[in-house]
């Protein structure tokens, strides 16, 4: 009986020793002692104070951002105002992150040093992105376009939706989103069809060599007056501009508002056909003649 009791006691002690070892290893791995020591009244006050400070910072940030947004919307172009608001947001996030890191006793000077080295490495690795960011400064400062303008860059046309640090985004006439890097804009040729309130359209019209030239000029002048979207100031112009293989070339130049482009084209071409038919003016076009030859074969 005594032997059995001794065995049981030894087993219990062994189990207790193993359990204690497992508990100690678990505490060591999970750092439970450090976590337990951290939850003191002093640290709890620091956490509450920090949360209140972050809340105050956030409220101040929202107020400042609202004021800046109101001022920039009234004084700056839309894309510049959007960019300023983004910069304010990024600055706030950086400041909050730095404040939180300081609460945990992290040495910020070491982080700045590491950030400098990392920034240098990233700069070499991301030269294209840096070039786009620098180009965005020139794009915005030149004011060559704004959100809502219809532009053309490298045979790509569309309406500007946003102007960001790395690129601009446009949507094409067939409603496709296209992203164009800012460096491409600076190195390419930008055509802004919306920069001025009005624009000129030039129509090429070919007439036969047999027409009365003075009568034809007067007839084509009527076309501009028949189109409601054509402006009278500046006045439309009609003139001969060359001798072609099949006819005489007439130029019809009209001024319109940018939004009336498609409607004006439809009206002008419709009325050119109408007027030339009424006045008996021939517009030459290619004819196809088919000649059938009988080689003496009987069908």
C-alpha cells in the first residue's frame, strides 16, 4: 500500500512539474508577463489620454479640412482643390502615425534615418513614378486643362475626370476609362478643345468645274445661316482653296460653341446637300462604269 501511495505521489509531482513547465513556456512565448505588467493604472491613464488626444486631432482635422475645401473650391480650379485636400489628408495621417509611435516609446529619429535610406532606394527603383509626380506639378501650374475639359493626347481623346499626382484619368466618347501618366502629358502634345469657349470648324466641299463660281460661293454662304448652332460673330467665311483632279475645292469655315460640335456637323452636311440640289450645283464623286463585251459567243 505504501508503495502504491509513493507511486501516485511521484506521478502527481511529475504531472505538476510538466504542467508548470508548459505554463512557463506559454507565458514566455506569448509574453504574458510583459502584457500583464503593462496593464497598470498609469498606462491605462496614458491610453485614455492618447485616445482623447487622437479624437481631438481628428475633430480639428475635419474642421481644418472643411475650411480648406471651402476656400479652395471658391478660389482654385477643381483639380487643384482636390489635390490640396489629398495633401491635407496625407499630412494628417503621417502626424497621427508619428504620434502613436511616440506613445510606444519608439525612437522617431531612427525611423527618419531608415526612411531616408529607404526613400533613396525607392527613388532609384521608382524613377518613373517620381517623374510623374514632378510632371504633375507642371501640369497643374500650367493650367492647360481642368476637370471636365475635352482633350486629345497621342491620338487618345476624352473628357478629363481627375488630375492626380501620378496620372490623369479621362473617359472616351465610347465611355472607356483611360489613364494617362503625367510624364506623357509633359513630353507629348496636348490639345484642349474646351480651353476656349468657342472653336472653328472647317468643311471641305468639292464642286464641279462646270459650276458658276460666284453663284456657288453665295449658295454655300446660305448653309451657315441655315444652321442654328453656327455663330454670327465671328462671321462665317467661304472661299475657294484649290483645284482638285475631280473638282474645285471650297472651304466653309464656321465658329461654334464646343458643345455643339456633333450637331453642327450634321446640320452643315445636311444643308450643303440640300442647297446644292436646289441650286443645281454638282458635287463630283467617283463613278463606276461597267462595259459588257460580246466576244461572239452565243448563249
